[in-house]
């Protein structure tokens, strides 16, 4: 097969197939407007909110220390705090309105009172931590929603950390190690940032699986393929030009979605546009 | 006379079923050659083997001296094909489609001239699915002419057309022949074969059971003592239809 001839035919078929594609409103809808619509819907809805952990607190102690604890917890961004009595909070948990319910018992303050109040930061070299008089730990009941495993996990981690810190303060244990967290580049990724690559990937897959295969099938059903085969064009050229066509459309589609994402939803593109471009081509090729 | 197509002992089998059974014939240059037969007689299969669209099981086909099995692309570039149920890309105009097909043959196409020939010039900016049945068939023929073929293959071109459109198409086919092209046509309308064809081959169950000019075939039959039971009417229902609705094309 003459390669130059094949390339000319490929260019020809591709050019007209793309032209036809852009006049086909249905095809445009599925490949361009649908992804954009999905992105718009999910982009406008604040899904970041849903990522918060709903924590119900039942404060049975109602004293200075327990209120202080609740305030501390309220300052944590990842938690959404609701207060109430034991029964109503447990009901809310059963309904799924809470992920976790923490019961602060009446004895809560006693434990704290038992600890020395003034913490001397200058620790002598031969200092041995005093063993707290009430070394028996106090039980705080924590009910959790089994259906929301990931939220429960996050909530538990936060609470454990908070109480660890509290215990350390109370038992007067200095922090021996501190993780000095320094964000190098705070990119502040939002929900749309994770959504966009997914939509681009979906578009490429749709083009790859539905586009090329169904395209050839439709050609065959309508008799277009047979008509093309009656010309001196090699069958491989026809399939190749279908792939080139879909690839070109995929690139245009991805470019549109990414451009729109950056312009309207301020999506952060990490890495270069060139990388995105190359990945798009490789991705489309693999289908 | 010049034989443009020669078919020797052509056979096609689908499993146990023999679609085309050891047929041989030739088509002379610039004639209109008809292949007649009931549905399933093997007309289309025969045509598609000559066109290089179907594999030849055994036998030999040469088009203008070139063996189809040996150089299929050369044969394809010399013939024009109108398929029984061929359709074209939606959302491309007639003009664009003709240029597109011309490119596949690596030819510059004068799309206006071709469309004028099939009387579709005023439709050149239309999409294919807005055309009527007769217009589609005429466009299909135009697309088969883009490569200025030596031989034109028409597979049941008048099926589904009204009497006016049929007559119009016959005129078109005669004009194409006048330009020095050979036309091979399949049909199961005997009136079409009688009006149009120089010679006809009648096929049944994969075999050619008779091949001659229409006139000779009729005389042969009469010679056997055949007589129609009803005396021929001076006009038939089609004549009535055409008288009432006119001979002009009813398309816009």
C-alpha cells in the first residue's frame, strides 16, 4: 500500500468526518455539552461542605472545662458541631444526620481538676513526670455511624488527637516531638479540581469506546462502509482515519472543557498544559 | 467488438448454499447489460464479486483486461459503483460528498457538472437525508461517476421509485451510455430490462439460464408456441397513471 496515498485519503476522510461531526447536534451535545453540564452542576454545588464531619456533642458536665473542650472542637474546620441532649443526638445519629456523637460525662471536670494547673515550662534535667493521681482513664462514650466509615475515621482521628493533647497538658507531659508542618505550596484544591480530570477522562473514554467502534458500526449499518470499500481506499485507511478523527475531536473536547474549567471555575492546573495535552493524546490512543 | 468485462466459471458458496454457480459471460464495451432474476437469484452477489467487494471462491473476472483477484484497487479505480442500499454521510452537502469521493479516487471533481448531469444542481447545498428516493438514486449515480469510470454498476436502481422517477432514471442511464460508458444493471422489473438493455442475462438459483437480446428472447418464446391468454390491451395502468399525473418529475 502506498503510504502517501493512504495519508491523503486519511486526511480527506478525517476532514469531512469532522465537518460532519460539527453539524451533528446530537454528537455535539453528548461530547461537549454533557461534560460541561456535569462540570457546571457539580462545580456550582458546594461539595466541599459535604466533606465535613458531623459531630454531635452531649455535654452532661456543663462546666468550664467541658465548655472549653466544646469550644476547642468548634474551632476545628473539618468538624460541624451540633449540641443537644443524649436522646435527641442519638436519634439524629440513627437518621444519619450525625456521623459521630460524643458524650461528655459529668465526671469530666474532676479529671482535669486533678491535673496541676500551672505548667512550668522549664523542665529540670533530672525531672521525672509525676504520675497522675487518678491514672485510671475516664471513659467518654463515642457513638458512630457505621454507614459513613470515611467520615467516622476522620472524626475519630481528630478527636483522638484533641484528647491526646488534652491528656498531655493535664499530665504535664511536654511535647517531645513536634511535627513542624510547613505547606510548601498551598494550592487550595477544591472539588472541581478533582472533578475536571475525571470529566476529561470520561470524554476520552466515551470517544474511544463509543466513538470509534460505534462509528464504524454505524457506517456499516448504513452501507457507508460498503460504499467506501467500493473505492480504491484500503480498509485499514478507513479505520485509521476514524481513529484520527476521534482523536482530533477528543483533543478539541478536552481543550474546551479545560479552558472552560480554568476560566469559569478557576480550576488549578498543576503541571504544564503540554503535559495535559500529551496525556490526552496518549489516553485517547489507548482506547 | 471489445469485451470490457469477462466472467469465467465464477462461483460463490456460503457453506452448503451455492449463491453463484459456475457462471460465465462477457459484457461488451458501451452496452447496457442487464442481469435479471427473482430475489435471491445471485444477481447482487455476482455484481459484488466483479466490483471486488466480495471474495471470489473460484473462477476468474477481468475488467478491461485486469484480473479482479490480482489488482483489486486498479479495477476499483476504473469502475463506478451504485450499491443496492448505499447511503452517505449525513451532515455533508451533495457538493462536499462528491468532492470527498473524488479525493478517494485522487481526482479533482467538477461537482457542479456532475450534479447538473443528474439534475441536482439546485440541491448542491442540501444534505442527503433531505432528498427524495429518486433524487437519492440519482445522487448515488453521480457519486459513482466521480472517477469517470469505464463501467458503471447499478444494483436495482429503480426499486421503490414512482413511474416518473423511473423513466427519468432510464433517460439518465441512456445518456451515460452515450458518453461511452458501459452500464451493468440488475433488476427484477422486466419492463426496465426491455426498455433499457441491449442484452440481458436471466439468472435463477445461481445459474444463468438464458442470455440474449430482449427481442430475441421474446421471439424464442413465441417460437415455442407461447401465447398470452389475455389479448394485449392497447394501454396499461401505468399509461393511465402517467396520463393523469404527467411525465414530468414530481420533486422539489
